């Protein structure tokens, strides 16, 4: 008798210990082929596909969609076989129609992210009644809130269960605060000239790319910002692997632009657009979320100016970018408009003292004021 094969949850990264089952591509009793995608699982960072290791029949699914599994848990069991047993055309057609109807019933469930499903549960919205407005018909948070506003109000309190994503973010933030001496300093950057010259020099390039380019050049000039604390010393990196904080429906992700110091302004613009889109559409690979040495977080689009970013461990520093502010200043006796960008720099005081951190910020402010130096 052929030995049954167990499908176990693999270790997708060093810090991830559990994953959410997002979607089973096959049902119990289905025939599966070696190498085809069997199940999609989601960590706090990305969605991963697990392939069937052998050809055979899927005889048991132990962890259903929407449930959480830990590393090395058995997700399913396959009974290996060299070829699919012969079945009648009627049976095969019946199975196909049954699978199709099942997929149609579950479509809205599996195409809504875990964060959206939790929100729908909290607001008592039936996802199967909604038409998604997101990519490929995905149901968005806005769709759920719009539907909730049309429901009768209720004074009942509710508790939103913690998803694996939320638990991991919470754990990492607490570890970050508990294992480093964090301090935040702030400064205004005059971007009046950048707002004009940027449109003249490269109108198709987004404002974020200019900020990232200035940041990378500043880190290169002050390499102590590109470091981590280790028990036997401070490790400084020669390359700037730039982490970009991205808000997604699943929570905060930090995809990485590797070796950003080798990129031009245009290449940075293309890279940040690509990774932000991939993060929001859950298309990031595990390698895209590892190895950052300096992170930038932009809350400007949400109307925030100065804030206190929490370090992305084990990095030594993180730059927070706020919303551009306009004010009138005097040039001689003539009032003119000045545009200024609020910057919040959080750093690990074990690695960097206040004066060196201030010098880095001073360099960054100077570069943003002179956009020609960023080309």
C-alpha cells in the first residue's frame, strides 16, 4: 500500500511562525498533479503558494480556509497514485459542475482579504451580497463600509478577532520599542524650488522618488545611519537597501528596494511604484520583504505632518515624511509662498547620538532644497 503524503506548512521566513489559509485550489477527493498550486497561505507580509509534492488524490484537508496554522502543522493529506482512476463521463462532468458551483459560492469570500473579512464581520456585512470594486473584483474596505452605512444601526459592542498579520505587527512593534533606545527629531525642508524644478526637470516622476533619492544620497554621506546594533558591535552596511512602508488591506508591509544607491531618480520612481502596487495586490515574494537597512514611511497623503515613527527592527533609523505645508514668508519686503516638508527622524540612540542624526537631517534638508543635485 502506498504511503500517504502529508502537506505541512513550511517556514516562509525566520520570524514568521504562523499563516492564514486563504484559498484551497482543490477540494477533498480531487485529483491533484505534482507541482500544481494546492493552497494559498498568508503571513503578515505576503501570500505564498504551496504546491502538491506528489500526484494523487487529496483525501483530507485538515486546516480549512480562514483558519490559522503554525509552521510544520499538517494542512492536508494526499494519497499518491501514478494515474487518475478511470471514471465515467457523467461522474466527471458532475464533479466539474459541483466544483464550479462551489467556487462560485465562495468567490466573494476568497477574493476579500483577511482584513476586509474581519471588518465585514465586525460591521455585520454579508460579503456574498457585495460587488467588489477592487482589482479583479476584490471587495475593498470601502465597499464594506459603504454597505455597513446602509444597514440599521446597532448599539451592540463587538470585538474584532486578531488576525495573524495584526498579531505579528503588534509583536514586532513591542519588540522594537523594548529592545532599542528610540528618539525622534524633526525638521522642515524647504521644497519650494523642488515643487517647481521637479515639474520642469522630470514632470512624470512622482514627488516620493525625489524624497527617496535625497534620502539615499544622505545615507551615503552619513553611513552610520545605515547600521544595526549587534551584541559584539555595530554593523554598518555599504549598500542602502531601502525599506518603503506601504499601507495595505492586510496591514503595514515594508517591501525593500535593494541597492538603492545604484539607482537613478527615474529608476527609484519605477521601483517604488512597482513594489507599492505589488504589496497592495499581494504579489510580493518573500525576498522582497527582507534585508532593509533604512526605511522611509510617508503619512503625508493622510494629512499628517510630524509624527513619531517606530523603528523597523533591527535598523538604526527610520525617516517619517509628512504633508507639505504652505506659508507666506518675506523676501525683502515682498511676501512669497514657501512650501515646506515636515520630516521626522527616529533613530536608535545606542548607535547614533543626537548631533550625528541632526547632521544627517541637515544634509537631507539641503538636498531637498536643491533638486538639481538629485539628478
